[in-house]
């Protein structure tokens, strides 16, 4: 069982069983392996609201997905990004994350943050998974998701107010890859049809064949765009959608939120 601050120590058979449930998501590729801790199927600890995990440390040759639970032992309120906190949970696999303002003119002042969708905070019941209000296709517990923080407040991690809260003004979450990847799909939570009087396209996904230094320029480098940007039409409050987004040779992925929302999962292949 896991305390609020550390991974669980479970029996070998239990850990093996939980690891097996995740193995189908890990590609054994001809790449230099990275030593990391794999946090297997989540359950809840009696010590608090964070998911509890079995943990197995070893070499994982190639990570083929990010779901904000499996690698890094992340919990609600953890801030992600060099410009935000210095925390880069997937850097061992060549993946880094930063967050920009919606107009991409500068870094976002509060950046990306982990949100526990099983126990919503910050008055964000629309980020609950699974939905208890009939959110379209929101039928599976997603546990941790990634939001753009509205105010940088990371605690308390329980209660209807305070704690992690997504930014109604939106922003851009940027994923950079040290080697080209083939993206396959992206899971998005709570992309509304019409939020704050803004109808139409709420989220735009763009992939690029270069990964520039964001400390030099955060601007959209449209000349390096792979194919065209993909505009996501929301399914409504508290909805879940898996967006097919197939792009090869990707060095950078930008997910631009016009309003609030969250990323639940990114799937890709190692080339």
C-alpha cells in the first residue's frame, strides 16, 4: 500500500500481475533503454486520495504512451515543466513538457499540473472520470490527467474548492521528443461545445518535424508543421474523446486549449 508520498510495497505476485496489465502498452524497440519505475494498475490508498500503485523498477526500452499515471509516481498538484517546477517525469524516455500562453507569446505563468480526475478539486466536477452526470463517452476511470493550472495552487488535494484547477483562459501544452515519433491518438477530457460564449473549435492539435529551443522562442513555427493542424470539436461538458491523430516524424506536439480541458493520454510509436 502506498502512503501519500511514496510508492507501494506489495507482494511479488501482486506486482507481477499488475505489471502484466500494462505490458501491452510498452514497446520493446531497438533503442537505448532507460531505467525507470513503472507504476502499475492504480487503486486507492487508505492514507489518502492519491492512487496507490505497485512499483517495479527496471529497463523499459521504449515508452509508447503517456497517461500521467504509469511513469513517475505522479500525484495531484505536481507541477510539470522546466519553466514551471523543473519536473520532467518522462525525460529518461526523451519526452519533455512545457506550457505556453494561448497566443504562444510566452511561457504560461503557472504551467501544467497533474489533476486527479477521481476526486475533482477547484470546483472542477466537469473533470471527473468516470462521469456521474452523463458526460459523453466518459465511462472509464482515468485517474491522473494533465491540466493547465489557473493559479498555480496545488493543495489541498481534496475538497470541492481549492487545489488544482484548470485555466478557463486555456493555453498550449507542448511535448517535445528527442527522436522522431509516430503519433497515433490523443485522449481529451471535457472539451466543451461552447464555453464562456466561445462556440466552434475549442482545441487544436499540431505536430512539427523540429523541436526548437523554447527559451529562445515560443512562437508557432508553422513552416515545420507536419500535414495540417487538427481542429477538435468538443463533445460537451465532462465528455471524453479519443482523437485519432496519426502523424509520423514528430519532434514536437502542441495541444492548444481555447478554454479549459485536460489531456488524459497520448499514444505514439517509437520509430
